[in-house]
C-alpha cells in the first residue's frame, strides 16, 4: 500500500509522471507484476488502472492491495478487450518476452488510444562489448539471465523498435532513455541507453 | 429429516413472481446473521450458499451438530471479518432448512411436494432481495458465493446491479454445461426411481426416498473431487472387513474399497439433513441457469449496468465441475463492458470442493478484495 511514484522502478516512475495530471484516465498495465505502478497511478494520479498478470502469486498480491487484475497471458488475452477500451496501455519490460512482439504492439494500440512500452536495449555498449569481446550471449545488469534460462526471447534494440513501430503504423511520441537507472539524453541513445520507454499512438 | 427451528425467519410481504410465470405467496426466508450492522447499513455482506448448503455458514448446523460450512472463512478476524462486517446468509427458496420449499405448507395444510413451482437461480435471488428489503439494506458491501452461491452472486449483479458494490464469485459458472446437466439428471433419476419417492408425495408417509437421494449425493460428490484428490485419499486401498479381516476383497458387493465406503457414508449422512424434493428443485434451477441467455444471448449484456461494481472471480485448477474456462468466460464479458474485474486461477489438489478447504491464497484474495 501507499506506493508512490517516487518509490517506483525508474521506467515505471516515468510512465506514472507522464500521466500524473490526468485523473479519471483509464489505463491497462499488461504484465503488471505486483501492481506497483497501478497502485501509484490509482493513489497518486486518480487513474482507473486495470492489470493483466500471468503469475497467480503476483495477481494475489495485486488483489490483496485492492487492484483489479486478471490472471492472463499478454500474448493471447488482449484479444478479449474491446477497441479503445483504455486511454493508455502499458507494457513495461515485457515486449522482449512476447511470442510475437509485432502483434502485441498492434494490440496495444487497438485496445488503447496510446501506449507506453519500455524494454532493455540490446544495443547498449555493454551488451555489444560482451558479445564482441566475450563471444558469448551477453549477461549484463540490464539482461542478467543466461541465454538458456532468460524469458527474453526477442531481444530488441532502440533502432529495431523504431523500425517496428513504423512497420505497424505506430507514431512515436515522447521517449525516455536510461543508463545506471538514471535518465540520459536521446543523443546516441542506441549506444548509451540500457533501457528505453516510448509513448506510442496511431 | 428431523424437525428443527431456524433462528431468524423473514416473511416476505409480497408474493414472488417467478421466471416460470407462476407466483409463490407467503414466502418465508430463514437466515442467520453474524456481526453488527453499521448505523448507515453500509457493511453488509451477503453470502450465498451452494446446492446442499444452508444459512449456517459460521454456526453449528442444528441437525448435524457440525460447524458452519465456511467457518474457516467467516468470523471475527477471518477473511470475511464479522468484527467489521454484518454477514447475512439465507437459505434459498426451494431448499429445506426453513425457507419456503417443496416440504413447506402449500396453503392447504399439506406440503407442496411436486406442486411447488419450478424455480430458477434468479428466483432464489428474488427471495434474497426480498430479505434485504425487509432488513432495510439497499446496497451490500459485497455479495459472495461459491459454486451455486456464485451463480446467485452473478444473477444479483446482473439483475439488481445497484444492490451490491462488490461481487465475489468462487468456483462457479455463468451457465450449466451439458456435462453439469447430465450429472444432475443422474441424481434426479436416482431419486425418482426410488419407490419411496412416490411422485414426491412422501412427506405424510414417514418413509423418504433416502436410497435414491443417497445415490444422487454419491454421484454428485464424485464431481466435487479431483481424480488426484481421490487417488491421494483412497487409492485402491481396501476397507477392514466387519469380521476383522484386513486388506482382502470379499468377492461380493459390500464396500470393499475405502472409496466405496466413503461415498456410502457421504450419501447416507446427507439424507439425514436434506429433502429429496429440494434436491430435485435446486438441481433443476442450476441446470436452467444460463446468464447470457437471460440477457439476449450475450453474457456482456448481463453486466451492462455493472460498471460501478467491482468483481472478483476465483477458479481452481483441478475443478472439473466448473473449470477455469467458465470463469474466464465471465471475465471476458466483464472486460467487454469495462467493469473492474480481478481473476485468478488457484492451484489446489481437491477439485471443486477446494473453495471450502483451507487455502492461504484464497484467504488473502477474499480479504483483499473485500477490503479494497
């Protein structure tokens, strides 16, 4: 309880701040985890937040904090939501785990007027260096799990993401980049950023 | 069935106009309450019972002397906290624990028996709404139900959307499947095939169709358990013989296997507390239940006016009576209407009955949902 935007993970804090001044807005957090962002959106911003989460233990924690969360799979269950049911759909650090990121991206903007997508950038210099000099699949701070155990089955770079957005007809609005969990400028972001957050619309 | 006196009785001032078009007059609702009603009447939780349940959710059953059927969930400091909430649990019409049913006086000094009108889940809820009106409770903090209780909770939400702020539905469904109906039909046929049933007019004769009712209960009981649960509990283990022999088959038709003995015990115990005709009427009501069909064939239509109601659905992974897909079906309809809904499938070994058994995650969800 009492989750505030200030105590959120950096990418979630950016999303909470970006819609902080829009009470009554409807948001769907896909892969909402323990509901930290949803609770902050509800408590600090008056947002009507809903969630989807695949892990029953995490859904339990969300329900126990009074959030409306449905246990389900982002890969299949978005299809059950009507068009433009939400002002915002949110996909934080989940895109790279999706079976078909391209289809998910399309669904985000079918179900929501706008979408926030955050993901670890595979083209960060640390990842590039690990592959170039180590010759093995990188295990870094941003991507801490070995290739055989990682849930990240579709690694993506900032430039790849821009291309995909373009391909599915999504317009990129605001964007934020992070290294060492701190915001950095967009200059050379595909080298410098460990994580990126994009706002999308049609 | 023995005689008993329920503690609270409410006589509905108006007759109930039923889905069949028939009218049920002089309706009596037997109910129990726990906790204190707040002065503004905002803390009432209605718990709806299942097929063979009753109003004794958290107090001793007057016939069996057993604890309430959900005592682990309902009480002071428990997930449904009677220290803070006023909990109401009423016997549904058609049943046999004090509310008007087939064993009640049909107006001519004789029991209704099969003259009792066929009722639906919505008719049961009409009776419950009548009770809430008499108690002066306009809006429930929550309506809660498992199994058939969940059907009533859904029916209340769909047909009286302004009467509950929260709707908690556990191990339930929005419609009875062919398989559900099939199992119920086996039970009904077992009762009606018992010579003692005599077209349902057995009340004066003193002999009840206990054998048929016991078989109905045995068949139904299998559907409440999982194969995994049955195997763990009984396996192929044999019963000790009356002559003291252990672990030997009898080459006869006594209850050789422990699972047979268990079912027989469940069946015969049930006949001491339940009326066979009530079993016919209530199973019929469940079979008729199809919330979508009541609302133009589209389940989402049932929840068109429920946007201010919070829903929570819980299923169990080993429940093959009302499997997870049925709960998901309801969740999708609620998503389509934009109603706030939570859903979780819990892992539990005991099939449909899991909702009555200890489950830490269930407790946490129930408490969190009711407090949120």
